[in-house]
């Protein structure tokens, strides 16, 4: 009986040793497990002169991570690609986030399963490309926990995760000029009548949609955004800015309604008047 038990145990040990290798997804780095999250690099193959890749983050239920602009609080992610080989440029794309409001304020977040698309241009097209990433990001529920992972993946000409990356790219806001003729658009900007530190942004959205607006300024500027009124007009307030700031100041407005999202660049002059 003891011999049989040892035999079964040894066989089970061998199966478990081989299982991770068999379960490893092709065209992806191994998962790096963090507290309430895990992260990996995925590859989608060549798209013209560029490689499609992605950063895949999976969060436990109820947990979130942050957009490039986190809102009132939170930890925006930081990316270090300096260890990559045969890489000329790395372009990160940001799918539209969600607005979340709680006792800590307003935050711009992602939850569940997230893919951040990455477009990689090699220095030499006929040589292998090895993408290396050191990523720092926040994982939050009641409190925020900093997480870090170091990832590496050789990018093949054909990648198994193209559908996931292209699906994430479909949710990246598309650039659009002010007052474009589209169902979803930013149609007008004017200074708020009673507050020189605020301006009003009127938008167009499909019938029945509930639009959300995200406003971003340059470094060390903080802009807050209200909910829309009955006429689909938001109030954007400059909450903080450098004392020596001079115009014109670039402001990026991201408008989201359901699965659709657009991005419009505007400028404020030295008096914070829209231009």
C-alpha cells in the first residue's frame, strides 16, 4: 500500500511539474501574480511595419486600476521599456476608462480584465524583437496597493492574441475635431459666466446615451468635470495649476458614451478662455 501511495504521489508530482508549461499561452509572457491582480505581455503579430502587442491585467472582483489620469486620487501606471531589444518606438494606447465616485472622490479607472494595446516599431525589421517591460501600477479597493512586475516577450510575426488586442484598440478614443458632424461630438466650449476658473463644454450624444467627459491638462494642472446637465453640457473647472502658467494651454477632452469614445484637443489662452 505504501509503495502504491508513493507511486501515485510521484506520478502526480510529474503531472503538476509539466502542467504550467503545457498551460502556458503561446505568444504571451508568463503571468506575474500580484496582490489581487496579475499581469502579462501578449503578442498579436505584425501589422504592416509594426508589431501588435498588449499589456493584459486581470483584477480580482471589486478591485480597480487607473487610467493615465487617475482623478482625485490613485496611482497612474508607469512603464519602463528601456530593456527592450531591437525596438525603435513603443506607442501605448489607452481604451476609454470609467468614472467612479466614492468617499475618496472621483477616479478614472478600469476593472475586470484589461488589455492596453502597444504598437512596437523595430529598429531593424529583419531581426528579432524582444519586448521588456517594468510596470508599476496601483491596485485599489478600499485602499491602494502599489504593484510591480517585470515582463519579457519575444514578438513573433504571427501572434495568438491579435483578436484581444484589436478588440482593445476598438475602445481607444478616436481623434476628432471640435464640432465634428458625428453622432458623438464635442460641439462647443465657452467660459462659465460666474467662474473664470471654469468653462462649459457642450456635447452631442446618441439618443438615450449617458455621456461621460474626461478633461486633462498639462503636467501639474488638475481639471475636474461635472456630470452633464439636461442639455448635455458639462462644467470643467481648473482646480489647480502652476502659478507661472502662461497660455495657450493644451487641454484634451475625452468623451465616452457606451462603447463609443472620441478625443478632442482644445487650447486655453492665458486667461483660461477657450480657443
